[in-house]
C-alpha cells in the first residue's frame, strides 16, 4: 500500500509516545485512549509539484500551515467495544472490527463529548490540517511516531472541518470552511468501480494530501438498517484545546447568486396563442466534448470534464430554469460531480456552468430535479460507493431541497428506507411526481439483488414516500426497460414508457400498474424502441394532455419501425395515452460519435429531460450531441401544423426587438433590511418578460456578489463575480457581435486566466497562470478547439481524454 510521501517541517518539541499494549493485538476498551503527543510546528499542506495531475484540484493550492499549539492524538481509531460502551445498540459497520465504522459525523462528535465528560479531558475530532500534519510527521520520523496506526489503512476518519477550497495564503490553526454540506474525511478511498479500474482518478487516496468529504448525516438509520449507510468511516480522537483559527466563508456558485425571490414575472412568457420555438446551447466548448488540456487552457476549473450526460431540469417558482448534469471522464469514476446552469427568467442565454453537488471522492450520478409545490427537490445517486454498484455501504439515492428557487439548499438528506428492498441501482431516472394520493414517487433503475440474485439492470422501479420524504419504500414492481420514464394517468394508473434496449415487436414497451407500482402489465406502444445513449421523457402538460419525446431510430443500429422517419419527435395525447399525434422535433443535433450519427442519419435527444414553466413554455434538455442544446416551445407550437425545417440560425435567434411597455425596476432586501439586489426589465414584443438594464447583487454584509447588464435579455458590457470577501474573481466583457473576453483572478488577487469567446465557443488567445503568477499555458482556440491542437505549457502527466 502506498505510504505518505511528503515530510513535514516540525518544531523542536519532543513527542511522548505511548505504545500499544501488544503488537498486533486488538486494542482493549479503555476510558482514556492511548495517545501520542504532537508538537507545534509548520508544514506545507496540500498537493505539491510532485502531484501534477489535474485531479488533485481539491488539494490545491499548496500552502503553508502553522499548528501553533501541541496536542495529543490517539494511536488508533475508536474500537467497536469502546463505541458500544457509549451506544450499546447502535447500528454500525462491523467488517472493520476491532474498529467501529459506519458512524455519522454527529455520532463521532457525540462520542468525543461523552468521553470528555466521562474522563474530565477535552477530546475532539482532529481538524483536517492536524490530521495531515500528523500523517506527514509519521512519514518524516516513523521511529518517533510509529505508534500512530491506521492513518492510511483500516477505517477512514472524520475530521472536524467543513469542506471547502483551500486559501492560497499561509494559515495558522485552520479550521476549514465556515459552513457547507460536507465534512472532510481522510485516510483512503471510499468509492470505485471495480469493473473499470482504468477510469479511476489519478489520486492515491492513501496519500497524506488526499481529501474526501461526505455529508455529516451519512450513517445507517437505527430503525431501518436495511436501507444503507454501512460505510467505512470511523473515529480517531485528539486531545487538546480547540484551534483558534478563523473559518473561511464559502463563496456561492454562480447558479446560487442573484436568484430573485420575486414571483410576479414568472408567468410572463411568449404569447400562448402563437407558436414559439427556441434552440440554445447550454454548455460552452470547452469544457463540453473537449480534451482536459483544452478545458484547463481555456480557464475552467479542473472539476469540469469532457463528458456531460444524464441531465435533470426543473423550472423554479421564480421562472428560472435550472439544469443539473454530471461532468465526468468515463461516467463512473469517483470524481464525477454535478454541475448546474441557470436560464434566468428574463435572460436569453444560459449562465456559464458552475459547481452544484460533489460528494468528494464519490461518484455523483444521475441527477433529477422536480418541482414539488413551492419547493424544488434534487435527487441523485452514488454508484459504486464502497466498491459496489448496489450494497449496504450506500443509500439508493439522496436529495437536497430548496424553498427559494435555488438560492440556498437543505443539507443532504439520505432516505430512511423501510420494508424489504429489491434489486436496484443507485441511479434515479428523469421523473418524480406526486400521485393522486399525495405520495411522492421517484423513478430509479432496477438491478440485480446481491442477496437473491433476482432482478436485472434492464428494468426500473418507483420509490415511494407517504410522508413527503421522511421515509421511503420500494413499491415492489419492476418495469420492462432500463431508464423507464413515468407519468400518472388521470384514472390513477402508473404509466412507465420504455426506456432503452427493450422492445415488443419492434416498438417501445409500456409498463402499466393498477396497484401503485406493486405489479406491472406489459403492452406495446406506438413509439420506436431506443438503444444506448437514449432516454425518452414524458410529461403531463398544464393543459392536461400528455407529451412524449424520443428518437425515431435506435442509436445501436439506426433502425426504427416508422418508415422514413429520422431524428426526434414530440408526440401529444389528448386521451391520456390511448392515441398519439406525432410531430417532428426540430433543432436536435447529430450524435457526437460520427459513426453513430452516420447510422442514425438524423439528430438525437440523447438522454432527454423535460419540464414546463409557469409561462407555458416547455423546456427540453438533450445530451450526447455536439454541442448539447436545449429546446423551448409552447403548446401552440405543438398544435401548429408541421412546417418546413428552419435553419439553426433561425431557431437560435431571439425574435425580440423592443419592449412594449415601461421598463420596471425591482429591489430585494434581506430579512434585516440590507440590500440584496436590484434589476430591471419589462414585457417584450413577443409577450415575454425580459431583463433590460443593470443587475446588482450583494452579500448580506453589503459586499458585491454578482453584477451584469442586459439589453432585451442579452448580456452586454461587463459581467463581474466576487468572492465572499468582495474580491473580484471573474469578469466577462460582452461585445455586441456575440464575442466576449473572460478574465479570472485567484483569491490572492493575482491573474488566473484570460480567454476569448465567440458565443459559447472558445475562439482566440487563451492564457492561464498559477497562484504565484507563473504562466501555465498559452494557446489559440478556433471554434472551441486549440488551433493546430497545440497547447504551449500543457502538462503531459495526468491528462485525461
């Protein structure tokens, strides 16, 4: 096993070592843990030049840390026997005996507090910096610190810190972020796909620098032990005064900035009596479908990868459309994370993508968004957590909830799963809804039950909650295809269409349940069957009708059952699914794989997701094309006769030419009266509300957060973003011809990147620098790709496709 590689520079104090009672013997329960004294000192925290891979971005920048006071650290993790003295009946992981694992961060904190009360000493969890400091001390002087066992083996270990990016400046007694969704975990990996080890990140999680971060609530439920959470994180204690360092205030991502709480314009959309259709690219190139060296050279964060797939979409109460989508190299590596982009109601362009959810060191997969009354829920899964696609170490899914259109989100909530659980994979699909009984239903892929061997991945199921997500259960039935998309019939039937790699006589199957998902009946639909890289979507429209979207031919062989039909369709049913009227869906792009595009001879939706806004506009998200786009249309367009194909330029161009009424100014304030934001806009000549004029948004302490100027919905002039301390970190200068210049700065004020863009494509000179001001890369882009394929200064180690 790889050992910690970097030595620490330590102070002159001498450590006092208390050795275990016997080498190799299981530590016996004790009221006071065996401890090793750790001296004050300084060290370089984070990844240095010997770790050049972009995958170490969470461990950068390397920075100097001073531990100003000595402390003592336990020679080993808390044992199961020691923990049982605290909570005799706790449901925990026992596979790492003699040590306890499967405890939440709160459990670990409570244990430290209990032991402190019992002994009169001050035990606590180590800070992240203390943990790394100790690990590097042990590597530098194993003779002095060899009694500290299990830092790189056995249970992983909770630390006290909220997870957040490192600050570039030197720190004394750092304590992490001021708030967050994740607590830092150290000591090894927690997630990988055993069948695809080649897709692992280039991170050795056994190194002292490597960071994991998981929700503090991650643990099994005491009264629902079959639901999951039996993970491998345990507890190591330190003894000493609390560090006096100041936490770092987290900077919200762009998708959470400037989120209006005013709902007065949400229903102001294009004239519903006239057909409306728009096409928009929602991710720029790079990062989409780009080599990682090009992503880095164009100025994006290293968390962004080339493959963006399996989207979720919802329309927020304020009218904004939010897309969540995973960014990855190969779908199942541990570093796959969720990013988001927002189409603000009143804007004509999607915001640049920004970080949304990343359980660090875990595969974040299969995002699903759904409007639920005044709230919006975000569900996703974590395949291969614990090295298993399904198993006791992980939960079937998790969720966060927003009540303010995505300005803030709840802590990560794991499902309390009651009753028996059948075969499944940790992958939500694209539909969640409340049925007529008020149950909350969530679609997820099926899978093989590791206990019984029953089930397969070529089916789907519904998870259900009768209490708005407090508890969940497996409804029991399984459909007849992977990635099934669901809707409730007006008579209470559950209708599951598709999803892929399955058919009846050459047509997509329908799974119908008359008993709430316990059983399904199989029948044939009029829809073409789908293959790999394809997922249909169904939606109950505001008018009460059903809308189904999909591709006419399978990606696998380019064959479909409807003669002469290629590309994609939108099908409407006025009789709750008995009959359907098909219409060609324009604007879809060819598959990004040239061979697949040649077989299909038309566009594809890829993995589709769909939602309807309060203004009546239906938003469709596509993937697996270059570029990946959204389509927006209203029910009047669905009802209009088939028209001749429009050019992409026409579909992508706004028809708005003027405001038809006065421009109105808006102001929002925080609950204490402090100014939150100002903006302006009015009704355009197509009936929709559009931004027109400046927007200025502020943090609660009055520091600037985000500002932009709009003209008839399009950004003009200079857009600026500031970190939580008010430091300028990003600036985009928009020209009237659609070109822009993007500049970024590090938190220490030094320049980070400059790049030039034509619409959503990098086009022109691009340069990047490290936090010390050293030039990293210099290249010229043309239509989204490096001209000539050359990036001067690009690292060659740790480069992914």
